[in-house]
C-alpha cells in the first residue's frame, strides 16, 4: 500500500516564520495560449520537506551532494501522543536503543500537531530536547515530524504559549546534532494516523544546486497484512 504524507503546495500555505510566502499562479492558460504552465514561488523549506546539513551548518553537505538513495528510508512510527503545547520530547520518550531494529534509519514522530495546520497553534508544537536528538544521533537514525521541525518555533504571539519560552533552547541544537552526522530530517508530514509500526518512507528532494533543503513528495509504502 502507498500513502501520501505530504502537504499540498499551494498559495498562502503555512510557512515557518520569516520564510518566503508560497504562491502558485497560472502563467500560460489553455484559453489564451493553448497550453498551461504555472509560476511557483517558494522557499526551500515550504510544506513537507527535507533539510540538508547546510541548512544550519555553514560547511554542511548540500542537498544535491547526497545520493538519491539516501532519501528512501526504513521508518519506524513512534506515537508520542498526547503532548502539551511546546512540550519538550525527552530521550526517555523515544524507543529504548535495544528495541531499535538495525535496519531502521528514520523515526517518524507522531505528535498530533498535524491537526493544527493552518492555525497559530501549529507554531506551538512539541520539540526534541538536545538529549533526545543526541540519542537519535547515537542510534544513527534521523527523524520525521508532523511539525515545523525538531527545534522550537517562535510563537505567534508572545505570552500565548504553553511552557515559558525561557525554558526553551536557543538556536537549533536538535537540527545541529542530527545534521552534523548527515542524519535526515523530514518536516511537516501529515497523514500519520493508521500507519503501521514499520514502513518505507520515500522523500526525494529536488536536485537544487548547493541547496539547504527541498520540498518533497513524501510517500509511505507497506505490505498489507
């Protein structure tokens, strides 16, 4: 079976604060030109996408420097629900190292925050502690998330969040921990409900020269029982 786990690319879709807005508009039309083309304006981290190490590390690997096969993952679903807004995900919340199959190279973390897409609450997603990211690094596994990313996102309005911002890390420690070992980060996944515990995840990026990331068509595949 196959399931699309990616967000549609469309005008006005949510983007990480400060990232470019997305527009998708007709360029040529059947009525005027006899064929159709469209103009797409987007940032490299819009919608469902993968991060390259260059995203947070100045000397990191670019997206086009990775072999295409590096974006086909043996994934394990980790259901972390229920979680509170801006709740830190600790290393202890992740599977015990002894329980991780050696074939697994991506933990898909279901936080439940996909339900808040297109709302300000989507910014208040849970995030990985640096210790949790380090556990992933020690295991040699990347992460897929149904959120803007593994680090906290600035809130829509100051003071309208769950835990105090003072308790949250500065910068991008979870990104840095994973990306310095070229471990994959797939963000803004959706459609995680009902997936089996193990599946293949395909998230092939555009071949952007010196790219720091790229939108993807994320697709899960598994065998019916």
